[in-house]
C-alpha cells in the first residue's frame, strides 16, 4: 500500500479506522505512527518523543489512536490528542512482552506478559483516571492477543502450565474474575491465525463456546 513505511522497521502492528489503515513501528529514528491517506503514509501528529520501542500494539477507539509498548525499561500506553501524543497515566509496569490493547467506548484494556505472568489493566475512556489491575492470579503465559467480546475483554494466550496450549479467557466485568472459554487446546468456533509479529497468536474472532 503506497510507498514503504520506512527503510527499516521492527515491531510493526496494523489496525483500521473504517477503511483507513494505521501502522505503528520502530526504526533507528524512534517510534512512529502513520496512516495511509490513499496515496502515501502520513505521520499521525507529532512523532512520539520516545526512542526504540518493542511489542508495539495499536488500536483505534471512537476515532482516537492508542499505542502500547515497552521501551526497554517500562511499559506504557499512549493516547493521541491532536496534534500530540501523551502517556496514559503512568507506567504500566516493567519490561513486558506481547502487548495487546482492546477498547470499548468507555474502557481501554492493556494485556501483556510481565515476568512470565499475564497482566491485564483497565482505564476509563475518556482517559481521566489511573490504571486498575484486573488480572487473574498466577497465569504463566507467553503470546497474548485480545479483543472485545459482548462488551468485555477476551484474551487469548499460550498457556505455559497447560503444555503451551492456546487458551481464551473472558472477563466477567467484576474485580479480577475471568472465565475460561472452551477447553485446552482451543477448538470449535475460535479462530487463531498468524500475526504480523514473528511470534505469537492473533485472536481474530468467532463465537465463544459456553
């Protein structure tokens, strides 16, 4: 689509706002967010003033781009308020892997692997508060992907305790309460496919067996 995003890029993630594609990626010059206007890739506002980032993820909620990443020291999420990017609250934690964002019209959720354990946080939209932990306790995971299902986040991951099988959990909407969807490994109407990453799973939708 159009010319190259950059000469060299890593940790790329894509999303759409309607029919408009957005991309976040890292390169030697830092981290960039761009959208395609039909003929070329355009930088979204002022480039975030952050250096190289990893496990980048981007979503669009109600026309507003959000980006999650870690910078080699801590994990953050950014919100775009034209013409600049701002950090949502404070750091989400230390160095994380497999960042995945999801949002409804009123909540944004960040799911990631922190020291081998799944960590899930939520914040309000519009973003005015602080990150609230809603993680289930003690799930040892690797790859993570999330989306919104029936108004609540659902998270797919590689379950280390269950011999690396893929699992999906859905939030009940209360405290840190989550429910397993289906059995191990995933079967039935859950679809898993490769991502633009070099590792991991991508939760692309379906009807969750109950």
